[in-house]
C-alpha cells in the first residue's frame, strides 16, 4: 500500500490507508467544506503530512486539509507515468537549422513527484513530444550549457553563452534560441546584447511563466513563437520573446537592452521600457512594429566580446542612505557603481563625500533613474549639478540593470576610465535612445473612465 501512496506520510498517509485510497485514482472526497472530485496526486517527500492533493477536472491542483475530510471513495484507478513522450524529431532540407541553448529554464517539463521538482524536457525528441508544432517550423538541435535557476546566472555564464553563440554562428546556423528562466532573463539579454554585436542571425531568448504541467502554461506557445522568429524573422538582434497580451493571441519581440519583467506571475510579464517592441509574432506571421533593427544577413561575421568585470554593483537609492555603504563597497575593491537615483537622477547630500572619495580612488559611478521610463537629467537642479561635479556620469535613459551589465562589460575591456566612459555613453543595440516615442510610456490605470471604456470595447 505504501508504494501506492507515493510521497504521503504521517497523518495524511494514515487517513488514505483508512479509506483504501491509491495515488492516481479518481476520488470523491467529502469534507466539511463541501465535496470535491479529482485525481489523487502523489506528493513530494518534503511536503507536510496534513494535506492531500487532487487534480480537478479544470486541470488545477488543490490541497485538502485532512482535518476536514469526512469520507473518501476511489473509482477508476489507473497508474499514470507523468513523462513527456520522446519522438524522433523529423528534419527537412527545406527548413532552417535552429540551435536551442539551454540554461536551466523549463520551457517544456515533467514533474518529479519524489521531490516535487519540475524536470526540463530538453532533447529534440522530448521537445517534439511536448510541442510537435516545432517540426513544422524548423530543424532543431539542442545543447545544454547550464542547468541553473535564472537567479544563479551571472558573468561567467554570460561569457560562456556569448562564446557558444559565436561558435554556432560560424557553423552557419540560421537562428538561435536560448531557453532561460524569466526572473533574470532581461539581465542576460542585456549582457549578451553587449557581448554579441552585429549578429547575422536572430538570437531569441524565451522562457515560461507557468510550467507546462499547468493548463494555463505559456511554455509551448512561447517556444513556438521563438522558433518562428529564429527561423523566419529578418531581425538579427538579441530579443526576448514572450506573451504579448494575457491571452494566447500573439507574442512580442522585445529588444534585449530595453526589456524588463514587470509582473511576478502574469504571462504577459515582459514589457519594452521607454520604447516600443520590435515586432509581434504568432504561429504564422511576424508583424514588424518598427524598421530600425539589425537585418539578417547570409554571412557568418559577428563581433564577440566575452568579458565582464565582476566587481561592479547596482545601488538602489533610498532616503537616508548612509555614506558607509559606498565606502564599504570601495574598500572591498569594487571598480564600478551604478546608482538608480530618484527623480531625474538624485541622491541625498549625506553621501556626496563618499561619492567624491570613491571617484578619487578610481571608481566609475554612473547614474540611472528608478522611474525606469524617462531620462537622467542632472542639469535641472543644483543636486544634479553637484553630483556631476563630484564625478557621477549620467546614462541618459539606460535601464538600471542594463547600465550594470554594460559597466561590467566596459570595465572588462579596459581600466582607462575615459575609454570606459566612451563605451558607456555610446549607444549599443538601443540601450540609449535619442528620444522616447510618445507611445513608449503607457500605463493603463484600472478604474478610470477611459480605461474602463477601452476594456469594454476590446475585451467583450
């Protein structure tokens, strides 16, 4: 019986035994809160012993407290092996050859019910079994570079990835997809945008907000859109490809230096900041929203500069920030600091002396804005002028994390601070724009009349 109640223990195990229940059976469970019907699921060995879990007909899982259970009945038992079927990926000389690099994100996945972990499906056969539409788009090969959560991606991974991209371009690959966790995808997109320049092919980063075992998963559609972009798009840049609206209508292609994750759980979490996306993509079409992008070429030339100075940090300014923070960073040997300042790029006067001390010791300090939209403008108020005279350099409308990645990349190339400044203030792949378009900043605020009217009109 214990093997038929995988993962359950303690009180939960005892109550399931008392009603002769088995994992994977369909069950009717009567509780003090009502009756529930669904498939009895296994649990992780690390989970508690006071809940049982069932999958409802809707596809969602719910946990039921054992203290509420009055009766359970089993029917229609069927052992389930939760594994994505693997099928040989069909190839065709008419289709483009696309390379998928894996870093650890779960585009397609299965569950390990021993630990409750999501295990990535990654081989071409596994991906074809999970998303057969891929075979209609391209010839796919895969290579797992890392197996890390996105928060563990960093300079060493950026460098390895940039080099791998360069080698793949030399082989004549028609497009590259990078599977990546969403939490730090924008950081990696920025770093690769600097390390890989003048690419002749699309480089598309993709991930999923919801794993593929969930009915609302965006994994398959994001991967289809990324494959379509890598194979058929003429946009030869580093891009992030994720859901556009919350519905399944289309994806958006965001420039790697102007994109940010803006919601912790929405599928449409990524937004182009201070600009508009490059294009929309669906299963059949790529609709360009702008024309000023690097075009696909037939050559294999690319500029790879895989360097990064790790002793760089990003400080988010807050009221009453004390100077010892900056002094400590400098004492630890850091060579660069990016500050996300308030307003047009401000910090309090309390830390001015620490900034001057840092600059005097050869530390590069650059200013961005916390507002994300808009430009640093340190000429408007005395505060900004004083900070510039202390040695802080404004970065136009560069996003804070983009400035961090660029400063690490710049200091990785040279210790000459004048050259670092030239690199930082020279636009690369749209990280600095001459102006923000009028529709580059739109925040719809629910509740106000014009927005509610818009919602009624387009979301009936």
